[in-house]
C-alpha cells in the first residue's frame, strides 16, 4: 500500500516543490519545527543513533525514553512510529541502500505492533538541504519512493527535508536542523544536540567508515544496547589520511564540506586513528565474536555488562 498524505496517495512523479504546495500543512509543520531552538539532550534515558544505525523501542521501555541523532548534512533522520502501540524507530540514512533500509525499519516497528488493530504507521523525515551535488534531493526522493513501495499504508506526518530545511548565508547553503530527538513516551519530535553520543563512539564510526550496512543496535525486550561484533579489513591509506591537513580531510571525506559542523574533522581523525590501532578487529576487539553489551544503570547512563552474565 502507498505513502499517504491526508489519506491521499502521493504522486511521486511530480517535483517535491509541487507536493509541498499541494499540502501546505506540511510546510507549516516544517516551519514550526525549524523555528524551535535545538534542545541539549543529556545522556540520562537517551539512546543515541549514529549514521547507518537504527533503534526501535516502545513507551513501556524502562531504560530509554529518548531516541536521537545529529550531525546530518545531506543525510536524513527518519522516525517511524505506530500510533497504536507507540513503537518508535529512529534511523540516520545516508542513501547507501535506502530501499533495504526502509524495509528493515518497517519490519522492526511492525514486530512491536499489531498493524491490523488500532493505530497507523506515521513517518517523519528531517534533514538535508539544497547542497551543490543535490545528494539531499536524491535521498529525499529515494525515501519517498521506498515508503511508497511498502505493503502497509504509511502516513507522511513530517516533511522537513532538503528545500524545507535549507538556509543560505553568503551564497552558501546550510541545513537548519542538523539533529532531532523523539520522546518515545509522548511522541514529541524536536531539534536536538547531544553532548554525549553513547558508548563506543569511535568503534561505531569505524564500522560506518568501512562500509557498514544499516545495523540494529538495541534490544528493546532486554533493554540492552548491542555494539558489534564488527569486522573490517585494514583501512586503505590510513596513514596518508592522518597526515592530511583539516582542509584536505574536509574536502575529501565529506559529502558537503562547507556545511559540516565544526567537530567533523576531529571526529574523522579520531575514527581514522581508531582504525589504525585496530586493523584486525577480530583479534583486538571481538576475539570471542560476541557483541559489547550495555544496560542503563540507576543513574540512567550506559554501563557495560559482561556477556557471560547474560
């Protein structure tokens, strides 16, 4: 069944500008979202999702109440929610395999929901801007098409992407919203930044830089964060990249060099250093082929648990 707005199937053949004009309430909602200042989300109760990761949970979760992600330039952050069960998924898409990713998050939310019963599936799309290479526009179109191909009705509830998330300053375009969070209990979605991005940040970034596919990082039934096991080959030319100045790293390792947040280069350097230190993760990181498992402690912070206790 198709992707719907106000109960009508979207005509994907027409430009998104026409679609926005046909459904002015979407533009109004995007305007409202853009006008909100980004809230700083502290780590308590937070599950932070990196690029090419996703997490799904329900309002019954005693550990996680907020799902969030940021640092999206051409990437889009997708929230899929079932209004009946409250099952909520957040993912950070970069266009690597959009159709497969949408199928994956659909099945993850449906596994927590009786889609034949009360409620409906709603999708919220945020991110991207009018970038020079039109990567954002391409990803917007891919996501709309992928949701339209799903066997279930999906209702487009928020559309704050590409031209609706763009600002211009001295002839350079930037996203307005770089990150969002969703409150799993209340369904509220808001612009957000995250001082703490959860455990194993470099490991998870290394997984993406070495070509990861979309990965589920959370077991909502056990309320556990699972990282890995991840395996990669030695990163090509890692020493060369670590010798480059900031400008070279920005120009060559970003899809949108002029629009990146200020910490982009230091984040990439940290990830490359991690890849240099761990060329063979099967030996140094995951010799037992088991994931690193974390649970929230009484303070609401992630704490590693020994796998033999599980």
